[in-house]
């Protein structure tokens, strides 16, 4: 029988490692922690440069609402071009094969 | 006690009903819920059965823990051969139906045959009646449930129903319970419609004796603590699944305009916070609600704020409705999303498939493959909100050439439309993909390619792969209960170790579906939620059955394998674009071009994908073609199936 009252599961011990009060960058390879100024409606990731609109659940709990579209669109365009994206797009047929 | 719930075999053609106990030996092999359903489908259907024929068994169930003292045992599972894919049909929904069915004395129903005229089943305290549903036919899903309650004079009745889409044999029609709890995938509502079965109503007051009640209550407190302290569940309780949509769109993981893009830009009006504002304005601050025995409360309530359906009440929208009526058709209006969600809920139609089919038609229209002749004059360009909602209704009622064509599902529709329409269809095994874009996440791509019911995120998705958890944390999760010493990578773009993660999740989700609990209560969106280590106690305290974590893992393997055996029998082949474990060419050929810098330019490497698939097959005990090795069948005790031992 696999019942052991004193044993904590992996899930339970992992909870102890959590942190509170900041947001994580939504760029998945970055995931840097961002600490916005209290009440700020925007925040920029100090690590990767992505910019976000913020929502405050309460005065001490910020949450990312979404990207700052114009800023991040420019970042995306430059990145795509830098990775040879324009050439890839030309070679692509639109949609199907 | 939970284990004395029965199984009923119901033949709608001749009205015969057989009620049997479920032997403990079957519980030990399959637990219950989806796992036992898979056994029943494999055993009680013949190879090549027409999904819409009376011989296709429709199986409805709760899990082994349903309505016990365990948390979130709300899930109802429905299985049959799918009229959408021709393979495994399987769908799972929350709400209150399965517990009511258990209190009425049953855990599993196997429904065969076809009634001469519309009927519904009424199940109450060990009895099953087949009743006339003539007056219910044509009603929406909500109207049907209220009409049954009125007819039987009991507002506590919980019903599983189809709407007009199921009656019209739309191949992706839902089974629904409550306002929005949907068994959406693989067209189980269509199977009900083909049997002239409008609804299954349940009402029960039969106690379920808990094997070790005090311990079960005490242990469930620990469970609840784990569930409610997870941040992901706290956010779900505030915003529902739209919060996942918002985050996914933020970084560029969202299928947009039929997979042409991976992000819906300037989507502020359908972001979760905006939907939350609308719900607050139209329903009130406490607009989140939940399913039976759940502490998460992820289901929003709202009224449509404006437009032709202004004031109509509904629930949700879920991530999939934001995708179906937002990103996929390229629409950015909250009213459109909320209205589309309302229509599919009332019609009883899968939101995911509906939105995907319309978005596919939109791209075909923009590419000139469909013209105004086929659309009956409808301007079907992306971003046309009115055309989108019009098409929802046309599909449900099979209006016009295009509505009728799309109602038959992607692959038949592609064949009817011709040209290269199929190349634009983003599907796996005949079912459209979730509205997420997996080109930057190889693990998730492998998950959708190999899911047993067609492209799906709820069968094996290692969603926590996106959290970049440290490798030692991943190892603690993924090395339990079976030791795993191979590679694991925290990097979501890596192909290393991902097949094991997908395999582990496949077994985890199968176990959850056998128990009858919700996936928000396990390692799906949160790394700190219960899994194999935690379940033996819950099962023991509630049912008295003793399992080790390793035994539960093996049961999950067995149940997944029998689903695989069903699919192989019905034609699954590894590289078949229509019935295989592979992906649309866009995954491999077209890179992501929006979103976060690290996502841009990524696509799936075909060679590496195939290596992942090989490795995944190895873990499952399959050969290179995806067929089970004899030793695997023997190890899992499946070498003599179908055995018809129930």
C-alpha cells in the first residue's frame, strides 16, 4: 500500500519554491521577472525588451494584460527579417502546397 | 459504495435493458470512466462499423471516484466511434450529470440500436425508462433541459442533451449538460442524433458509501489545499480559461487566421480582463461559478452586451471560443466572441471545430478556391463578423451548399470542395487542431500529432514545458512513479526529452479520466498539482481498493493502448495525413512570424519530429509503424482482447 501519511509529494514540496508580487515576462525563452512601479500601466522587460500592458488585481498584485502592440510588432518585424524571414516568406506558397 | 454502481446495456431498437454489476476485476484493470469505456468500445463494436449506424455503441460514464468525497469528480465521459474522424470518438465534460447518474445507481451506460422516433432516457434510482421525446425534438440544448424538468416535475434532474446540430447530424455536434458544459470533440452529439436519442436525464438519491469516510474527508482537505493554493487555479477562478488565451496570444502561440499567423494583434477587446469587465457589468462581481465539488470555479457567466442577441445569458467563453470566434476568423470584437459562444452552446455544436471550419473556408475564399457561388453570396473574408455568425447558423441547420458541406467535417468537405483545399485544413486524424500554434513547441506538436482522438491538448500535452522549470524540478515530476534517467530540457524549443514528457502526460491524463476528476486538479497547467503519488490514497479512502502509484500508471498505459488498438483496427497508420500521427505541412514548412522574438522564425523540424515519434513509440511499446509489439500486449494483459468479459 502506497500510503504514507508523513511523506509529502513532489507537488507539495514544489509549492514552497514559489515567489509572489512580480510578473514574469511572457517571452517564453526569457521568463525574466519584471517588477513594475506601483500602479504603472506599462512595463518593459529588462532582459529581452518586450513591453507589456499591465492590470492590477490589487495594489500589490500586477498581472500582464497583453503586449504593447506597436512596440512588439516592430520587435517582431526586425527579428523576423534578421532571421531571414523575408526570404522564407517569398519562398512560401500562400497557404497550401 | 462507489463500487456498487452498475453498468446498463440499453438497446434502443427493441427497448431491451440489461443491468449488470461491474466486477472488481474490471476495476482493477481499467478503474472506470474513459478507461473502461475504451474497453467497452473495443469489445462491443465491430471493425469498420458505420459511426451513424445502430451498431455503433454510445458509451456514457462517470469515473471510479464520481460523487465520492474526492474533489472535482464532476466529469462525464462519452465514447463511440467518431462520425467526424472514423476513429476513436471520445469527449469529456464537467457539470453535474455524472454525479447524478452515480446517485441514480450507474457508472456506465452502453447504448446501442436506434429508436424509431425521438426518445430520451430517464434514469432514476436504479430504473431506466425510454420515453417519448417528440416534443423535445427541435429544441435548443437549454430549452430541452428545462422541458425535461417540467415534464417530470423535478428541477433537480440533470440531463445530457443534444441540440439542433445533433439532430441534423452535424458531424461535430456536441453532447451538452447545463448551459455550457460541452462534450465537444469528435461528434458524440451526432451519434446521439443518429440513434434518435435526444437526451439522457438522471435523478438519484441512492447513497454512495465511502469506504473510509473520515480519512477520505481529512485527505481531501489536503487535496483542496493543493488545488486552491496553486496560482494557476487562483487565476482560473478569477478569469477562467481566457487567461490562458491571453497569455498565449501575448507570446505568439495562438493559431490565427487558419494558422497563417501565430498571434492575433490588437485583440484588446477579447482579452480576459475585458471579458471579465463585461461579465461584471452584465452579471455582477461574483460571476464565476463551477462544476460539482470543485474549488477552482473557472466558469464565467455573462450576458451579451449588445447586438442582435443583446441580453442573452450564457456561460464561458472558454479559450476555445476566443479562438473559434476571435483569432481563427480574425475577429477582434467581444460581442462577436460572446455571441458565437452563445450560438454554439444553444445549437449543441463544438465551438473549436465550428470556428476552425469557418476559418478554413475563409482562407479558401480568400485564395479563390471558394467563390460567392459556393457561399451563396456571403463575403467570407477574414474579419467579417457577420459572415462568421451567419455561417455558424448555416452549419447547424445545413443551410446552403457551404453550410451543408462544412457540417460534414473537414476531410469530407475537402473532398467535396476539391482543388487543394485539403492542404489548408489544419487537422490531425480528421479533427481540427486546438487554437494554439505548436510550431515553437516541439513537445506540444508531438502531443497534438499523437493524441488518440485526433488533434487535442487534453490527451498528452505537457503544458508546463512552457514554464522553463529547472531540470531538477522537471525530473522530480517526470520520474515518478516510473524512474526516468533520460534527458529533460527546460527549453520549450528543444526536442530533447520531450517524447518522455508527452508519454508521461498521456498516462497522467488517462488516469485522471478514469478517476473522473478534472484536469485542472492534476499536472496540466500547474506543476504543483496532484498526480500519481497522490491518487492511491484518494482511491483507497473512497473506494477501499488498494493500488500503488505504479499500478495506476500501468492501468493508464493499458487504457491508452486499448484506445490505440481501436484506432489501428479502424485504419490508423503512422504517416497517413488523414488518419495518422502526423501534422499539416504548415508546421514544417512555414515559420512563425509574430510574437516574442524567440518564437519568430521557428517551425517544426521534420527529421527531429520523426525521431521524437520513434522515441515516443518506443516508450509506448509500439513498433516503428506504431503498432503494439506482442510483448507489450502481454505485459498489459491485452493479448486476448476483445475478450467480452463484461
